[in-house]
């Protein structure tokens, strides 16, 4: 017999009002199970159990029946987890089955230690297959809100956060009172704890005085040494004076020889050759004296110019004693810099 979802909801509603109808709903749940509709079968069994537990008192027979429904709900989810292709969905289904077994053991819906032991073993096996891991999240302040969302999982808490969760992908969102937020995605592997530190507040800034820039140190003034030019000019004047003296000496000697030869020619005892020599001595002495006076003039002019050049050139200033630069006075208004701690 094929039963639709509306029919199932109708039978469950009848079971909420009329307890004799619970057996009919139970048969529907078992049909879902036989058709391998394990998730629907689990919800059906769990709904019957919750409805029965809402009664003020339960007889031993009713408690035993509730225990059967809880175990069937857990078994259906275990089967569903084996068929799904999604690892996250399989972990979620097994976690739901664990919660049904926890309720079964907490309320003591078993009637023997054998049933209790079987439920404990089944719960342990499901936990091992889930592969719970510990996720720890820390942030700047305890007043920050931490929201963790994953596959059919959502939890919000203030301050540090640490919990065993299913493996899978989770989004962690941290918010401050000022509206600042920061998100981070983390992938958890089975049985591998992970710690996340997500700071949101900007780092505190501290004021640091910035020293004034150092003053540039001027190099000591260079000595203003006299140029070489004046000495070169004076040297040319001295050389011209030497040449002038030499020419005067030659002219004087030639004139003396010419005077001696002139006395011989004047007395009428000189020959024609001596007369020619006399003329040559006179011309040579005149030329030597002329050259001497020219070089003498050059010597006077150049020497005078060199002396004037040297006198007019600024004398070299004595170098001042080198003194280390004094520390610059600190400004009253000191600029401030901000550094992150």
C-alpha cells in the first residue's frame, strides 16, 4: 500500500489525539523503512515517541514501546547515512541518531541491561564514524560575538568558543559592539582539533615622539690660497731683467772696443778694414742697448703687474678650529607619530 506524505501527516495527527491510532502510524513508519525511505521512517518513529512522552505517566508497556520507537528512529538514520553520497550529510544523520540514543539512555526506556549495552555500543560506533573534532575560536575581547555556521549547524556565543563539532566546512563570523566584523572559512578534518584566533579590533596605537631632523653640518671653509698667476708674471719680469742686463753688458763691451778702434782710426793710422769694424761695433752696441732697454721695460711692467696682482688678491683666511656641531634645540611643538603595538 502506497502512503503519501499527507497521509502520513494525517496519521501522525490522529496519533496525537487518539492513542489507539499509534499502532496504525507505526505500521506506516515500518513501510517507509521497508521502502528504504529511512529519513521519513526515522521522523515517523521519533514523532510517535515524542507524542507518547508528552503524557503525564507511562506504563511499563508504553515505556518499552517508546524505547522501541527511539531505537528504530536511530537505526533508520544510521541506514540513511550509509546511503547518502554527502559526507557532511552522513555525519549529520549519524549525529541525529546519537541524539535519539542519548534520549533513550537518559530516560531509561530500556527494560534490561542487554538493551542498554546494545544502545551504548551503537552510540559509540556512530560517534566513531562521525569523527568529532574540537574547534576552538578566540578573539580580542570576551564581549565579541562569535557565530559559527556549517552544514545544518549554527551557533552564536560571546567570547572564546570551543566545542566538538562534525567534520566539514564552517564559516566563522566575529562581530564587535562597534559593528566591526571579520569572517573566516575553516575546513575541519575528522579527529583533528583546530584553533582559530580571529582578531577584529584594530591594533592599539601609541604616541611616540619623533626627534627633530638633524641640522646639516656645513664643511669648514677652504683656505683661499693665492693663485700661481702673479708669481708667473713676476718670474717673467725677472727673466726680462736678466736679459736686459745681459744685453746692456754686451752693448757696453762692444762700445768700449769701438771707442778703442775709433782712437786708432782718428790718428790716421787705421786701415779701411778697421774703419768697417768700427762701424760694425757702433751698430752692434746700439742694437744691444736698444734690446736691453726693451727687456728692461718689459721687466718693469711685468714685475709691477705681478706685484699688484698679488697684493689685490684676498689673503687666505686661517682655518677655524674644528668644533663638533652642537645638538639642535628641540622644538616646542614636537610632531607625533603613531605606531602599532
